[in-house]
């Protein structure tokens, strides 16, 4: 009786892990798209030179 309950728990544990790994994603990330540009355009004359 104890062995069959332990075997059932191990089987359930492994099958839940497999379903989590191979199941559909449940991430709730927002949709991304084109982001507006809010910075300054690059200007080589005003850029800092590091050499």
C-alpha cells in the first residue's frame, strides 16, 4: 500500500514537471512593437572623443 502511494506521488511529480516543461508558455509579457525615439540624433562633431 505504501509503495503504491509513493509510486503514484513520484509519477504525478514527474508528469507535472514534464507538462510544465513541454506545455504552452504562460508568460504574461506585453506585446512589443516599434518604440518611439526620444533621444538626440548622433552628431559626430559634438560626440566625445575617447582617444
